[in-house]
C-alpha cells in the first residue's frame, strides 16, 4: 500500500483505500468500491482460467489440469523406462559374463589340446628320428 498517495491506493491494482482520519463519512463507500474492484479483478482471473472441465474451448484451467496429468504420466513412463533399461543392462552383463567365462574355458581347452598335440608331435619326432637312425 502506498501510504504517501492521496488518496492511498493498494500497490497491486491501485484500489482506493479510505484515508485514516479524513474519510469519516465516506469509509463505507470507499470500502465498498474497493471490495467491488477486488471482486472484479478476481472475476477476471476466474474468467481467464475458466472451468477445469471445459475441454471444448479448452480453458486455461483445463489445459493446466491436462499438463499436470501429462507430467504425471511422463514421470511414470520414465520410471518404467529406467526399470526396463536396468533389466536390459543386467541381462546384457550376465550374457557377457557367461560369454567371457565360456571363452576362458575354451581357451584353456585349446591350450591343453595344443600341449597334448605338442607332446604327441615330440614323441612322433623321437620315433621318426629313431627310425631314421636305425635305418642308416
């Protein structure tokens, strides 16, 4: 309220207020006008917002209600997406771990087979050398 104004008015909407000590016989008229002005401003806000159930126009209140609903749905969908992504990631990690474990087992088997083949090749070489020297 701007008390230095004459007559004083509200900071918002400049609604006239009665002056203390000056408006002895006019307080009712001034207050009634102030209330009417406030009611008119409130009605303007109410008209601007409209009815939340008005989907035909659609009113601002309806649009705001829809925005809240859509935001709630989006939050729920993102939580579901996070859950699905987490499960997919976990499944991929399990599959990768199994593949690595299988690869390690196969590598160990291959190394063992290679060692056995080398041993057999060494033995064959010894037999071949023995046969060669025995023949000469």
